[in-house]
């Protein structure tokens, strides 16, 4: 089980406990191909084709990712799941406290 924070495009932040499977992450973002983004000590998933599908920009998730060290100069679209970095076995880990703090301060 993996605890994640889901950030919706309307700024709603929801804590979810997922089974850690690929299908679980895909379902949590509403379908599509997963795109992983990373920063120091955290990772996130969004819909890889969010822009192509015309999903709305996720300004809260984009701003939080930038504050957490993501420096790609891009805009995340659609729901975004924040979690911890993969462990040494490649398994997803729970969302770290610093991500919680940034999202709490930004919302």
C-alpha cells in the first residue's frame, strides 16, 4: 500500500492509499498513460497525454513541483499524484512530509 496525495485541477488535494499497482495509479489519475516526474526525494505521476487530450492545467501541482525542485519549465495537466521516490527494489513509497508541507502552504 502506498499513500499518495492527489492534486486535482481545481486545487483539491486528497490523500489516497493505493495498492501500488500500475493499474491503481492509472485509475487514480482517470486513465491514460502514466508520466513520471521526479525531484529530490519525491516523484509524481500524471497523464502523459494530458495536454493532447485537452486536460486543464494543474497550476497547484505545477507550482508545488517547481518549489520541490522540478525544473522542466513545463505545465502539468490533469490530476497529479505525488508520492515518494521508488525504493531500492523499484517499489513506490509514501508521499514525504516535505511534499505535504509544500502543498499545504500552496493551496
